[in-house]
C-alpha cells in the first residue's frame, strides 16, 4: 500500500568523507515536472526557478570545495 507523502526532497547536497581520507561531494535533484499537475502555474514556476537557482549555487559550492582541496594538496608537496 502506498502512503501519500506531504513533502518531497527536491534537491540535496552531501559532503562525504570515507575511512581512506577521500572527500566526495554529491548533488542530487528531482525532476519536478512530475509535480506540475499538483501545483498552480505560479507555484510550479516559482519552484522551478528556486530549484534552478539553488542548483547553480550548489554547483558553485562544489567548485569552490574542489578548488580549495586541489590548492591544499599542491601546497603540501
């Protein structure tokens, strides 16, 4: 039996560190087009804009972390 959820994870960003010392970033996003039928046009457009803008910002965070780690590794040699 399926349960109706009242919320959905649309976008997430995870920073993982494993036992070998490897740092991994992961961004996941959901295709919100499936939600279009449940939202008004204004709500869907606003949600679409927020997800797009947040994705852009998270990509910037990912690049920043990647560049920081690369610079740090280079200066330790």
